C-alpha cells in the first residue's frame, strides 16, 4: 500500500504554472467526473486560487481546486442545505482518473488543498469524498438536497 501511494506525486500549484496540455488534461478529468458542467468548469478553472495536481509518471491522474469566493453560489447552497454560512472559498472539482481510483489519490489531493488557510466549504454526494472531507477537518452541516442527477448532496464546512 505504501509503495503504491508513493508512486503518486501530489502538489499544489497555480493555474499559470500549468501548460496548455496540463490544463486540457485537468479539464478532461473534471468533465469526466460527471458532477460538474464542463462549460462552467472551463470558465471557472482559470480562476482557481489553488490547484492540487496528482501525477503518476508525469501524467496528471487527479485534480482538485480551491475555488474563489462566489457569494451568489454560496447563498444558493446555504438555502438548499438550510444552513446559513458566510461565503468562503470552496474546495471542489476533486476527481481522479478511473484507472487510479481506490488508491487514496483523492485523499492526498484534498489534504494538499486543505492546507489553504482559513475557512472552506465543499459539497458532495460521494461517500468516499465525505470520508475524505471529514479526515481533513470538514464537518457536515445542514440537510441534504437532491442534485441534478438525483443524488443527495451535502454541505461540508471547515472553520
């Protein structure tokens, strides 16, 4: 297990640190995750405050970001969760290539991103991500709501 985890290099970077091929790969991963509208991701990915990248043999196999404060989105999320919270940056877009899942890559991405100072929030419907968020200091708040895909989404906050 340890040897397998060591095959992955996970680091934080800025959008400007990524070349065009890496940016395209990240967006392909984000779009392939199915939880995010790719047009929105294409527009918002360059605005990321921090990007967590997981590589294996130089290939990007996982990505996640800290999104900037988006007051209208945070307000809509607070209403859906029936839990008021201040608009803060969001940990999101965490996705790992299907061939590399089950190897704790998303946990390592979330850990790198959770080093971002100050409060953060996240939303998810995935049990594995809920466990990861809890492990890096997030707590679930409010109630769940039905997402566009019929899944139940929950709000997670790190103070």
